[in-house]
C-alpha cells in the first residue's frame, strides 16, 4: 500500500470514531423540560429533534397522541395546523397537500 492510501484510511477511521462519540445530552434543558420529554418516553436525542423542529414537549404529546411522527408533525405544524386539526384532516382522508388546498377554499 502506498503512504497516501494508508494515511487516508487512518484519517477516515479517526473521523468516524470521533464523530460517533458525540451523544446528544439534556444540556440546556430545565428539569421540567427533561421530565416532560421523559414522560413521553423520549430520550435526549429525540427530544432535541422535536425541539429543533420548533415543537415543545406539550405539543409533541398532542402530535404523538394523534399518531404523528416527528417528520409529519413538523410538516403539518409548519403549515399552521394543530395536532387536532391535522388528525381531523387525516381521518377525513386528506394528506397535507390536499388539506392545505381544502383549507384555502374555506
């Protein structure tokens, strides 16, 4: 093997190993927030994902109760639907795009 190939393999290995060492934590959250997220059965990583999507633990509880995952909840919430509204549309057979069109029509 040549030296540059060996160096590349070693560098890649180091980057993979150091990158996988960063585990999400509860840092920056209050004890109340942590308790709320844990009550939903979510760990630090999942709670951070919901928080980064702009959804609080209180609202996440509503989305989860309505059987929405994070991606769906974030998409519907971004279009100003509450969990209850989105659930009603979904029960009616509407996807987000159709619900938006129907809502525009009144």
